[in-house]
């Protein structure tokens, strides 16, 4: 039975013994979240992973059921039974529509859970139950909003006590053994945010867009804002905030590609460079990205079963576009040197077919190792993991590859993003020509 995503209540069905289906309504009355505490009543914090140092919440979704005492035939065999099903279903939908209006008007016995007046807490609760692979990037977008609040709305961001800060530092160090540097803890963790729904308005969102555009390069501002809008939209649909001030505000994307990329010569230098106590999996994984363009979120999940050794191909479904793109599945040929020198076989690695190809630490650890590695190779650029993907595309185009072929290898459904690389190459050619001396006859 199809139901609308935003329907509340939703019309549900339950199969009964005897060949009938019972119809009922399911109401969603919001959710509550309470900080998790230990036996002494002290707040608990995440100690490992991407959320280390952030408070833990117990989230409870509140639902109620109402039996309609209406029944359908599971397998109608006669015209009378089919007519009965049609009429009964129509009646059930009418009741559902009536109940929805009653729920909105507040005339029912059910009370929707009170909205959390702290908008930031609503956003945190949403992320606490967010399970998609881009959770790290979505959290980065929220952190940028927190940075904006700290700078322009200081009354909404109160610094924690010295005791709380010391505890956060200790928990971070416990989860990152052998790593020094307090600066790696996100500064937002040292503040308590309290932003009311009344304060969270269109003026604030427009200011946030201006802040992103002034402190971002390339398409960074638009990307961060899109992820932030996703948080706000879902929290609003969930009924935790009464309005979505982001709905009519856009952040224009800058089509000028300005990311640092590695040239073929720099890639050679990187491959030939080794650092002391290097992690071989980080090394293999980044070289793999440079020669395939596969994103970080996909590299960490690749298994030997994604490799067809007989046909020398890689096939996987992109985490970023899974479920909403015809090009979510990528299939590409693999060079012999990549297969033998970087990937290897599960037998050679002492693993099974369903084991991970690259067993990697956290993204933060991989990024630090990558920057240390590139610095030792004499590369004076801001190199991130995603630069491997940009470098792959740019170097292919500079080598004369067809734009559509590059788009297919990257898993893009269109040519829009790849054309940005082409424009960047054209601009670099112009700059090279303009660097020649002026002709004076």
C-alpha cells in the first residue's frame, strides 16, 4: 500500500490469518532526546570515531496506532470482493484525511511531543540517527554553521567550563593514542550552542550564505549549504522545528574549478617517496584513487569481490548517488600494474573474497598521513583525498581523453561537472601563454 512521505497519520495494513488484511493508522508524534549519562549521572561522550568528543543522546521516536476495524480481502476472487476492497480502502483514506486535520488542529487526544526550542540540539539529534555514508560531510556542514554562529551570534554560543574542556581533551587523546595536538579537536566542541527557533530565520540563513561564500573556494560554499539545507529540511519535515527558513534561499555555485591537483610528474614523485612508519594501506588506497578517480567514501568500502580478475575490471555502486541516479553503478577497466602492484589478490594478502581491499583508519588520520607524505615528496600544494579524483579527471583530459569517457569513468550522469575540468585546463593554457614576454617591435 502506497502512503505519502509526509502523511501523518499513515495508513498501514497488517495481514491476518484467514486471508484478510486489517487496516490501521500510525501516528508520528515526534521524538524526544535526552543526554546519555553514566551510573553517577555524568554526561557521556563519544570517545572514538568521527564523533569523538561530542555528547551522546538517547533518541526515542513516539508513535501511536489506531485500529480502524476495516478489513480487505488479501486475494479477492469475485467482483463483489474486489468492489468491497475498493470501497473499504476509499473509506479508510477518508478517515485518514480527517484524522490528519484533527491532529493538526489539536482536537485529538494525542499530544505531539513538544518541539525542542534549541535548533542546534534538533540538528544534533538528526545527525545522531543519520546512517548514510556521507555523515562526515554533513557534520562538516553543521560545523561551519556553528562557526558562523560563534562569530556573528556570540550570545548563542557559550564556552564550556575549564573542567569540561579538560574532559573533552582527555577523551580525544584516549581515542587517538600516539597523536599529539589539541588543535585537531573541533573548536565547536568547546562551546554550548543555544539557538531558538525564533532566532533561526531567513536573515540568519542569508548571513550564513554570505559567510560561506566569503570563506570558501570553488564550489565549497554551495556544497556546504546544500548539506546544511538537507539537515534543516529533514528536521522541519520531522516536525522538530516549525519552519524551514532555507526553503527559498539559494547559494550560487561557482563553476570556476580552483582545487589543487597533482600533475603526472608529481604523481611519479609521490609514488617514489616513502616516509618512516608509513601505513601501506593509506599509500595503496591513495595511489588507487589517483588512477581510478574513486571517491574516499567508496574506497573505504571496496572489497575484493568488486574486482573481476579475469576481465580486469572494477565494479561498484557509488555511495553518493546510490538509489537516485541511473549512473550509480560504475564499471571500469583496470591496468595490469594497478591490479598487481596496488590491489593484489585476496590470496596474496591472506584475506577472503569479501574482505576489504584497503583497511584504513579514520579520514582524519588518512588526511594527516597524506599531507605528511606529499610534503616529503616536495609537493607544495593543499592536497586532500578528493584531490586524487580531481587529478585523475584533469590528467585524463590533458592527455586527450573524450569528455564523455571521463564522465563515465567518474560515474557522473551528465557532463556538467567534467566540463569544469575542461574550463580549468583552458584557463591554465591562457595563463601559460600570458606568461610569455610582451612583444615590442
